[in-house]
């Protein structure tokens, strides 16, 4: 018997592969299914079921492709109504896999079809709970981030989640190991731990939402406090997970179209494709194709693509470090962006060698920013989230969260010079590249972001306020 959590850091997502006696299940698979197929083949195992805990909003699951390639049925819990063929399990229904058993526990609240899978070993002992977005380590799933249960308010959904946790989850043995679908960094919860598994007993002691003496009213208030609108791509991912999608094989084939500089330029001019440059921020700043947007592959790439490109059918042309083009296309497809139409063969070096036009972004150190402040009044834009800004920021800086760049852009003056920083330099380059593509020329990036500013000790910053205290307000 084998339990393997397959964790993907950029999405803070945990899929699970469980195997017994030559039979296996995959729970909440990622879009690219080849790793699961290869794992089963290496172990001489057959994938028997594909379990889905709910209709995911923050990524496109690989359930449809995995089922087609293996013949394994897709299993959902009660209330699910997908457009494709699937087995809708009853609450309490059991599935045998080799010598082990999975029991369906319908746990509505995050979404109304949300379901946990209780794993029992060959002796019938309850060993693990695959909890989806119902229970995280340190938190619980926010109620209905993207599906809009029309007949229920978020408070009613939270109350439903309270019942699911109290009467379905917390009654299980303390020694059970919890395997949630997400870890720290996911937008599906507000206080998720960096740990990706824990015992249920420890969670009862440490998870604010599982306090023994917590009333239903207290739970509803605490879970819904700070609930923000979901990222724009969440409802679109729910739709894909519910209705089905194009095979990942076709997506990869279309995207891996190598274009020489002339072909790339023609494609950019003849389509409405976004030019997405995925190199690291400082490499981008030193030279990029005019009107490109920088979202670095080595940061929170997929979530920021989802937050900033509203149409998942948007055509995209890729500029990447050589050899990483396939990785970029795959990670775009994980969040439903299937319309990559090609990439620049040879990368930015080939573009420069062809004598094509190059743009740059001025980037200064924290020390240079401090020097400029001494010489004249400057405008500083802090593009971190509001909570980060309130917690601690440069005196006089204006908060301009990247999440709300479209609203912020109309408030800025193209004739003014702005110094732009985030926490470490990733988001500020995204922000600056987008605004430059829209005609803002007087933008200067601050290398290393707030971390570098604070470490320099040359600029005054506000007194620190613990983010935990902010979350409780």
C-alpha cells in the first residue's frame, strides 16, 4: 500500500496517488496527466478511479484526460452535475482499490458538491482523510468562492460547512492524517499553513475553525470575515472542470510552435495575442520586445496570469528562457489558458540578433531611491497587497496593489515619475511592464523591493503591525 502526495508549489496544490495490489486512484490530478500514467506504469499498476473532491476553481483538473487515457471512471460526491460522464457517488458509498477502501463523506460548505474521501486500510482501520478544500492545515475552505450558489448566502454556506466539519470530519479518530488539496499561498483559504499534511487531532488543537467550544455563529463570522471576491479566472476554471476541455496533448502541440523573429513579429502584428515574457524580472528590464508583459515563470506565475489576463481564450505568444517553453505552456494550461499559439525560437537573443526593436525598464537600487528622495520629492508606488502595505511600508508611499491595476491605472498621471516596488521585485516588474505597454513611460522599478529598502536602512518605514492582528479586525 502506498500513499504519495504530489505537491505543486506554484499552485500550492496537492494531488494524491494511492496504490494497493496493482490498483491505484488519483485524487484531484493536475491538468498534465503523464506523470500519473508513468507512475502507474513503473509500478505495474492500473489506475482504477479518478476521485474529484469538488469542481476546482483555482486550477483545471486532469480528470477528463486521465479518465480517457485509462478508462478509469471519474468519481464525484453528491450534488455534482458535470457535463461529461461521471459516477456521482452517494454519501457513505465505498470503493475498493486492491485491499484498501475509500469511503465517500459528503461535506458541503466550500461548495455544495464538496466531498472528502476516507481511506481505510485492509483491516478496515481509518488511516487518512483526503479533504479537498473542506479542511486545510490551519484553515477551512472559504464558502463558494466562484460557483455562486444562488439560493444560499455566504453565511448560509459557512453554516453548512460548520455542520460538515462538526458532524462528518471532527468525529473521526484523532490519529487520522489529513491530506488537503492546498497549502500556503492558495487563494482558497486565508490562514493555510505551509505544512501540507497533519493529524486531525493536532488540527483540532491548532486550527481556529475546529475549536471545540466554537459556536455555529462564531464559526460563520470568523470564516466569512475578510472574504474577498475570487480572482477573475476562478469561475472560468470551474466551468472547464464542470463541462470538460480540450486535450492537453492538443494544447501542447499548438503551443510548441517555434517561430523565428520574423514569424514571431508577424504573428504579433496579425493577431490580438498578448506577448508574455516569462524571464526573471531583471533580465526582462534589460531588454524586451516592446509591449511585452513580464510574468516570471519562477514566481507565482499561474495565479498572476489568471488574475491579470481576464479571458482564458486569449491568444498568447511566449518569450521564455531557452528550453523552458514547454514548462510555460503547461503551467498556462493548468489554469485554463490553452491558446498559446507559439514561442520565440532562440528567445530574446535571437530577437536582438535579428536587429529587432528592444525596449528597457529603468531599475534602481534601494540606495539610489534613497538618494533620489534626498534630492527631490518623489512618488513611490507600493504594489503589494493592502494587508502587506498596512503591516509595514515606506513613509509616504502610496498603496497600488497589482491585483487592482486597471482601477489604479486611471488614477495615475503619465507625466509624473513613479518609483515602483513590491516585496522582492517580482510583482513590481509585472506592474511596470503592463503600464509601459499602455503608454506610461516614467516608471522606475526598485530592485529587491521592500525587503531591499528595509535592509538598506536609508528610508523611513512605518512601525510594524503583525498581519495576524490585521486579519482579526
